[in-house]
C-alpha cells in the first residue's frame, strides 16, 4: 500500500511538469478504407475528440450517436471527432457494416491490438480523450451516462477556444 | 532463454544510444499519465456442495512517461488475495519504446497481433484471467513510396518469452520463447498482401512430466477493400515437433492448419458480413483431446471466433467455447437502417467439429478412427458437436429521448459424448431481451432491461426444461450517478449455486469524468464468461464488491 501511495504521489507531481505533445502520444491508424490517419495531422485542423469503442459495447454506441450529432454541429468550427474501434479479430469485420448502416460520416479508425487505447490509459470502453489544438489532453472520459451530451456540448465550445489565434 | 535476455539487454542498449537524440532536440516535451484500478470483494461463493467465504483485494497501477520520442511504462500489481487466476505481485510490466515517424522499437513487455491472429494474437482479459503478454523486444517499420506514396510496406519483428498460466489450473505453467516476423505490402490503395512466420520453443507440462516442443507457423493473407466491398482471407500452417519423453517415447511432428475469411458489403444504411472459419490446428480422436496436449493450438494463437458477442446477461449465459484445434463454421451478420429511427440487426451462425469417429477395435479395447467427409462446411448432426444460433434485434428511437430495443435469440449447443451418446450435453435456449431507455430534464435517465429465457439442458437429472427471468432498472443523473437494481429468478432446480433467485443493488459514482467508484451488494448467479472465444467458469457470488477506477491524464 505504501508503494502505491508513493507511486500515485509521483504521478500527480510529474503530471504538472509538461503539457506539450510528445511523439509517443501520436498514433498512426488505418481508417475503414485502409488510409493511414495520424493524430498529429488531425490536430492541425482543431481540437480532437478520440472515442474508443467496440461493436459489442452498448453504451459506446449510445455515446457515438450523441457525438455524431455534436460533430455535425461543430465540425465547421474546427471540431474533429474520430471513433477508434478496439474490436479484435472476432468482431472486426462488423465495424464497417455497423458504421455504414448508421450512415455515420466521421472518420473511424482501427486499433486492433489496443496499443493506442492502452497508451492513453484506457481500461474499458467507452473511453474518450479530448485533445486541444496544442496536443494537450484537455479532458478524459470513462463511461457514458444518458444526458452526458449536454456537458460534452459545453466542453467542445471550451476546447474550441483553446489555442485559437 | 539466455539468448532472449541478451536480446532484451541489447535492445535497451540501443534505446539508450537513441536517447542521445533527445539532447539534439531544442525542447523537452514531458508528459506522465497513469491509471489505477482497485478491487475489493467480501462475501460468499455459492455452490450446490456448500458456501465458502470469499474475500479478495486487487490493486493495479499503470504509469506511462512520454519524453519527446520516448515512451516508457510500468505496471504495479498487488493482491491479498487475487479474486481468481494466478497471483502476481510487484512490477509485472515494464517497457521502453522509441518512436520516430514510422519507426518504433520497444523493449520489455508487449502484446502483438499478426494478420487475423491465426499465428499470433496475444492479449489480456482480466475477467477470465487470461494473459498472453510477451517479455522481449519488438520493432515496427512503415514505409510509403511511389508517385503519390500510394505503395505502402510494413514490417514487424518480435522476440520474447512468455509464461502462460490458465485460470483453470494455476499450478501449471507453460513456457514459450518466440521469434517471429510479419510483413505486409499494399501495392495499391485497395489491396494488401501479407505474410508471417513464427518459431517457438515450448515446455508443456502434463502432471510431473514436461514435453519440450518446437513449433513453426507460416501465415499468408490477402485483403481487398474497394468502395463498399471488403474481402479478407488468411491461411496458417503449423508444425509442432516434440522431443521424446516418458509420454511420447518417439519424437512426433504433426501438422495443423487454419483458415479464416470474411466478405462484407456496405452501402448507406446497410451492411452485411459473412465470416468463415476452418481451424484444424490439432484434429485428433475424441480420446486424445486435452487442454494439455503439446500439439494443440498455442495460447498466443487466437483467431476470429465467428460467433456473435453479446452484452446482455442471459444471451451470454450459455456461450459456445470455441475449439481452435478442431472447428469449422460460418456466420452472417446484417445491419439495416431503413429510417434514421430504426436499426435492424440479424445474425445466423453454425459451427461444428470436422469429423465423426467410430470404434474400429473389435476387442474390448477402444481405437477411434474418423469417418472421412468433405469437412469444408459444418454439420448440424449431434455427432459433430454443433453450435448454431439465430438472432434478430430491432432498435427504435421513438424520439430523441426515448429508445426501445427488442430482440429474439434461438441457440443450440451440443457437446457430443462418443462413449455414451445419451449422455451428450445438449443445451437449447430461446431468449427475448427487451430494453427501454428514457431521458428527461436533459440530465436524468431511466433504463429498463428485461430478459426472459427458456432453456433445455439434457444433463439435468430432474427437470430438463427451465426458465430464467432477469430485470434491471437503472436511474442515472448525468454526469455522475447511476443507481441500479437487478433481480433474477429461475425455476431451475439444479442451478450450480443451489439458489433460485438473485438480487443485487449497484451504485456508480463518477467524481470526475474519468474517475469512478462502483459499489455493489447482493447475489450474482455466476456462470461461464467468455473473451475472444475463450470461456472460463466464474463462481456465483453473494456479498459486497467495490471497484475504483482512476485515470490521470
């Protein structure tokens, strides 16, 4: 227990030492059409909300529906939304059919080995990371509760203001 | 193993040399992130034979440090005792990674997938105590060239060791040391061709005797992704060579193979996927089938299961345990949204073993021989231990705040007993799940889940037909609180828990958007839990549970 406390203290102390984008944070994942998509490239457009989801995760799909509406509302202001599927080999082939059946137009990426998911500290989906234009993590979300879209709406507005010239 | 340690040390040295590049960079970008999970439980585990006190305490902390092009991570674990599986205490994961543009090198612990996972798919699933993590080194490089950089190549090399312990027998550990590579090329945006090679040394215990094996796996795969059409095919071949010992007096070198294919077609509002699997990594006679067989599919091979994955409780209650050694099957899954408010999902799957067998010995001894057939497709005959399923679900948004979902599922799972066909384990279920969700005053939510299941189990000594009913009611207030209650009732006289009803209350409180505490008190029915086709039995539990999940980014 002593070690855990020391560990946690260490983490909290160092969390304040830097807020800049490190390349280790960057990802390079394939989209539904096999195109390579880099986080560093997406950040050039504006703040990026990365949602980690899976086809078997019911709250993920509810959150995705809400995020799709918010993306439609704020994409012209620079808000970028990407849904990263952590489906493994057993359900991977159903990702594209699900997305197309819902007529979603935002980018959907594959993180089959869950390396990107774990790099951001994801434990269970839905898990989302909101990065501002500078690449700093503005907010992390774990789980989804009905009605969370109201809070997300105001946080997108806030993130759009950060780093804007 | 010494060579392996040398390789890991060398990788660290290489990374230290690389670290010199930090000093040439004008700005030091440092970030630390961490996540923590604490689990505590105190209660009783129920079974027909009696109740036992069950207490557990588990602590798991991951810390990651990012410094420019470097990334290092450490996991600390502690338990007193662990809920199930093998106890791990201390630093159980550590790695350092260097990433520069399209080049990545890592030394330490890692997971990896090659292609469709026929050769290599290592992963962790804590609910079933599964962990096929490697300790060693991994290098990945991507390169694009051509006029529009439209030709892409990618290669991965891995080396490492793994001690694998199954939750079913925590005193038994298999040891593996692997060297493997994966290569893929996309000569055109729509086409990808790839191949993998893996070599492993292994030590497989059977009682007090260990069998030394060496296995080689080759895999080839091709995929086509053109507009709404996606096609994927993978084939892997495996040879396992055993050293003579008290069990196998002569060296053996059986071959096995596996194939997986998927075809999907999508257009706006519609998507269909057809999956096909044919896994023959260790097709043996019924008396030779064993989880300890040195010639089985290796624990880090985990191919697609081709079976639908459910999140609702009763639909997951009688799952099919995929046998990657001997299984052939297909699955069709369709999504269709005729309007923005309505989404339909239909799924059908059929899986079976490849062959039926007969006793060819005319004396009192038994010698099984297989009845050959074209085993390209699964069979529905009991002798082939078939599993089949039909599922249909409709999701309808009455308006923005009210959602309903109704499904129906029919499953049959047969585990055939060749010695006594009358003692075969036959399970048939008919399940109806219903969900109604309503959001009001923008932040409040009410969710009702009701599931009804009619089941038949041939192994019941008394009444073989029984039903179960589960109801969950949740009330939430965004963004922080969920309160829920679950009640399950059955008329099954022979449930392993010896009970007929289970009641549980749960409270989830999010004190920030990524920090959550969950408390529950009551009884849980337990049963088989599955992850990636691997299933393990989890005991019924009655008592208090606490889970604390933290994420510091």
